[in-house]
């Protein structure tokens, strides 16, 4: 091998492809073996990207493709970039949409004045983490009262298609910009292309794009790309938290597809599958992603993750491992959505670890328990009401039903992001106003009001006093 003349850059470390198995490529590097997680380039104009996963022996590595592998053949030259997969960070990435390589996919020129950072970063050390549990207020009554989110915590959003997941995420982004002077990141893992494009337009029309970054590893992309898009989003989120000291709201849709991409890679690599066909490293891979979402002295990354539960089986390993990281679970109900009770959060199935007297205070805790108890009592009585009618209930039970129905309607709320469709101006409600409203309903202060007076309002003070005729009716 001829050494380059003094003052010139040494030639790049190159190897040759010796085998291609779909997305898995084996490469021989006769001189220097690239480290694990190094990004390799090959093909015409170096347009095919590979990431080293394993070193097979002294000269061979096995890599996973991050881009389609059409046109690859044995003997083709592969160039070692000498660095892992990197994404841009900086203020100029705000209001933009990227892929896993940090390339803009919004048909605009690449952002300027950016720094490129590796997507592989270690979680913040325990010594730098904040030890105080703080509530992350969303301005959405049903969440702040019954399922309070943790600042720097992780919340799971469980729901099927069409029950309002995206609307709820959009509203939280809107309120994040208004209340917390924060940055929002949306990370689509295995998203449909249509959903990403629609969300981008919705965010633009809602006016929240200037404080937002979007990343997509779409459904049609290879498992390697879908597996790394979450890490890319976290690198951007960590920049705003650690360098800019801003609070970050990270929305991931869907965390199950991250696990699914890992299972595909594991199968392609020939690893022995674990229970139900999942990869044996499921717990480690999920923890490497989730542990980077944390509340530090500099700022906090608060994450809300959409979670698909396979066959509604909550004992599925993907659901079990995801649950172990969550501090709150918000369950959306199709039944409530069909009744027009938006946001369609099911208050009895949703839960939060933050709802303890030591964190939210005695008043909030006892009020939330009273609301939940009233709604549970109404749920138990629904069958009797359906069969025998409301008249057959005792007076106490009837009062509980009236309270529960008014609470259900008070916990609905018009959203800013749906104002153009509903014709109702959006409302953001402070925690104190939300608690005060629930307390007054439980104290029967609104028993003379029609239920409709409490539907789709903000604070309880907006409830209209009925006319005498309406009250008699």
C-alpha cells in the first residue's frame, strides 16, 4: 500500500461486499476493521447507507442497511465514513421535517448553521437528574385532574384509529408552546406517509410549527431506518434540553413499531427469538431509548408515546416492557368518542403514578378519587338504568348519576387545533379552575343546571345559568 505524500488526506478505509441477504450485508475490510455502529457508504454516488452491527472476525463485519439495497452486488467497494449515524442540531432545525439521516423532507433547502451529532448518546447520569417530581400541566382538564403527567416523565397514549390520538397530541403541542416556552418534537416511527403529510399541514395551519421539529421513519422504509429514527429524535431533543435549557415535549407514534423494527433486525441477523418471536434484546433496546428521556437540572424531556397493544393483550412482551417505563397511561375510548365526549379519555382505565398526596397535594388527590368513584358508580348502574330505567334507582344513586353525567360533560373541552372544524374557540384551563369545577359539581352546586350547560366549556364559571322555564323542564 503506497503511503500518500505529506500534507494530503489519507485515502478512506475501504472494503468489499462479500454477501448480501436482503437488508443484511457482509463486508470484508482487509486493512482496518470499522467499529460497531459505524456508518458505511456504498453504491453509485455512495447513496446506500449501512450501519455496522457485528464484527464477524478479524476482517469481516455484518451491517444493516438503512436505505434500499437494490443494485448491491458482491465485490462492490464500501467506504468507511469513520463516524456513526449523525443528525443536525441547532435553532435552524425548528419548523422543519427530517428523515433518519437529518435530510429535510419538506422540499426546503437544508438548514444552515447546524452542528452534526451522533444519534448514539448515553443517558444523563443519575447525579445530574432532578430528584423532584413535578407535574407537567397540559391545560386539558381530564388529564390534569385525573391523569397528571410528570415533567420529564413518559406517558403512554393507548387508542385505536379515529378516537383522537393525533388531535390530543396536536393540542398538547399547541399548549406546550403557549405555557412552557418549550420545543415540541414529533417522531413518527413506522408512520404512514399520508399521516405525516397531514400532520405537517395541521401543525402549519394551527400555527405551532415555528417551535416544532418533525422526524419520520416511514412505514415503507427498511427496519434499520425505523429502528434509528427514535434515537435521531432524542439527539435533537437533548440539544434543546442540555444546550438551550428549554423544556421539550417529545411525541412518539408508535413505540410498538420501534420494537417491531428491532425484532425484524434480530431475525435478519439470525438471532434466536425470545418469547412470542420477539428479539432476546427487547428490554435492553427499549431501555436504551427510554432512559434518555429524563428530567435534568438543565431542563426536561417529557414524552408522550402512542402504544399499540397487539390483539389487546396487555401481557404481550412489547406492552409489558413499555409499561415498565411509563409514569402515566392515557386510554382513549371509542365509546366515549361515539358519544361526543372529547377528548375521549377513559377516566377509569387511565392511571398515573403522580396521583399521590405527596406530589399533587391532599386536595387534588381526594378530589380525583371522588371524581373517579362517582364515575365508577355510574358505570356500575348503567345496566340497571338500561333495563329498568332511572326511576327505579334510589335517590342517592340517582344523585350520583346526575353528578357523574355533569362531570363527564365538564371534562370535555374545545380544542384550539379543532376550532376551524367545530366552530368553537379553544380553551386552556388551569389546574385550579379544573379542580374547582369538579369540586363544585360534586357539592351539587350545579344540580339545577342542564347537563348541556357544562358541555364543551372551559372553566366552570362559563356554565350558563338556565332560564326558569329551562330549569322546570
